[in-house]
C-alpha cells in the first residue's frame, strides 16, 4: 500500500466518522427538522459515484470511505422521510 493511500484511509476515516454523531442523534431524537433532503440526496449520489471511481482507480480508501458514507447518508435520508411528520 502506497503512503498516499494511507493518507486517503485516514481522511476517509475522519470524514466518515464525522457523520456518525448526526446519524445517532437523528435516530435517538427522531428530529429531522434540520436535515435537508435535497442536500443528502445529492450527497448520496455523489458518494455512490465516488465508489464507482474508487473501483476504477483501484483505491481502497475511496471504496471503503465512500461505502460507509453512502450508508450514513442513506440512513439520514431514510430518517428524514420516515420522521418528517413526527412531533417531538
């Protein structure tokens, strides 16, 4: 593994982990008022395309980081749709 790929793995870990508190908070509180469905939808498509690009470039950091990010963004989209009419 090249040194630059290690930097990519560290970056992927940090950027992916940054979503976990939001996913957890949304799941626990069911408060989706601050989430933007268009933003997370575009983000979801973008990270899905990064996964494709990662396979094309044979980059494990792109594949792993964006695979986790696509799951996190999917969960937030799911919560936004599921809880959008819930009162807290």
